[in-house]
């Protein structure tokens, strides 16, 4: 299944922690038996997660890839992930279409010495905290996060800034009510 990453954003209405979700789920494989209610799009089967907000319309290109704006190597045809989606706010109960602006929308973001540090969600923020606090710089020890940790700007990891970064992340994590 693709397009399943949960993203935490600040609620556009109340500013508290809300979920941004992809409007569709994409399933690969050839099991067409369970295709009821799913749309066929090339090798993908597509499920509408919010049928009243987003109806599936196949993108008007030949290309049947899923891509997201942070991966420049991909063909910019096909379906763009992390773009048009739905915000769901448990605090103010808003459920609405929301076009993702990143990292401006990020709930987990911190301004550290003039640079913005962000995480996709609470789980990623915890990984980031653990990595910043560890004395061992070993991104490969964090499966699924190695690439982003490797690309973390050095300013967040200097001896001078590490303590500050860790305190800021810890403070934000302490404010949220557990959801997972
Ligand atoms: Zn809200």
C-alpha cells in the first residue's frame, strides 16, 4: 500500500495537532478479486478514503507513477503524493480538503538559530530526538529514516546546538496527547 504516511500539521482552524491524510490509497499487485469499489489505474487499484471530499479521477498523463515533490528524480507525471489531501482535526473536528504546504504546515517544526527543523509526525520527531541526543552518528541504525537523517543540516548537530535542539523537540512532544 502506498500513500499511507500520516502527517501531523497545525490545524488551519485551531492550530492544534491535526492529521493530514492522502485522499487515496494505492494497492499494487494483481488480485482483482477484491476490486469492488476500487478504481483500476494501470497496475494500481485505488481506494477513495474520503469519497465525499475527493472522487478519484485518473491523472491526464500516460505515466502511472506515484511521486512526491521532495523526490526530484521522479517523472513529474502520474499522481503526486503529499499535495492535495484532507485535514482531520480531533480538537475542533474539522474535516476538509487541504492542500499541503511543506514545511509551513508542519506541526513539528522548530526554528533553531534561524534554520527550520521539522518532522513529518510524532514518530519521526522521536527518532529525530533520539538521533540528536545519541553520540553515535549512525543513520543506518534508523530503518526508514537513514536518508533524511543523513541529510540533516550539520547546524542541528553541533556540540553547541544539540542540547537546544533536543530540549525544543522534547517540549513539543510533551505538549501532545498520545494518539498512537
Ligand atoms: Zn483544529
